[in-house]
């Protein structure tokens, strides 16, 4: 049985490994293994994850059974709109997907921001599993955007949004 709890410093190596495994399983067929490796090195290392542990107005959680982590999630209020929560990451190990852990994690994150009204996330349109997951949980596609940044420049993403507190 997995329990959802706040992530801690000692979790960061396991979270980094979880992200690497999940990203390879999900995105290698879309972006190619080499590009995914580059993204993992840039975004998912312990040093990149550490600041999330102490960011104000954020929630960094893991699903833990006492022996291993099966999932991680990270959300934070928008710097420009405090009524908006941005879901930055929600990843479940491939072998633990479709067991309800992802749904439990999402519900926990949606309930963690009582003063916010909306939650938004970006989804790779080719990741049909993620699109269906978010739609199942009340998220609706709002727009398509072109991501900008050193690694994601030019990547098209779908922006999904859900109303909180309903």
C-alpha cells in the first residue's frame, strides 16, 4: 500500500530515478532516446529538484510504500496569478500506472491549494495516456501553445485546465 506524503531531501535520488524511468518509457517513442536523455540531465537531477522542496506556495509529494517510491507530483501557485495553480509534474512509474496512484496524487495536489480556483498543466499531445487521464479528472483543453526554452523550444503542448473546489 502506498501513502502520499511530502517529499524530503532524502527522496531526491529516488525521485530523479523515477523521472528518468518514466520519461524514457513515455517520451523515447515521441522525442527519441537521445533528446530524452538530454532533458533528464537538464531537468530531473537532484540539484534541479532540490529548490522545489522549499519553494513557497508549492506542494512536492511522493507515493511511498516504505520500500520504494511509485510516483511524484509537484505543483505551485502561479507567480502572476495566485488563483492559478500550475501542475508542473505528475509522474507514476510505468509498472504502477493504472492502479489509482496517479489519481490519488492528483486529488491531493488539487486539494492542497484551498485559495486557488484553477489548476493548469501542459501535456504533450502525443501522450494520449496523459490526455485521457487529465480529461477523466475534469481537465479541459484550453489551447495549444509552443513551448519556449533551451530544450523544449518549438515543442507543441496542449494546455489543460480544471476548476478547483468543485
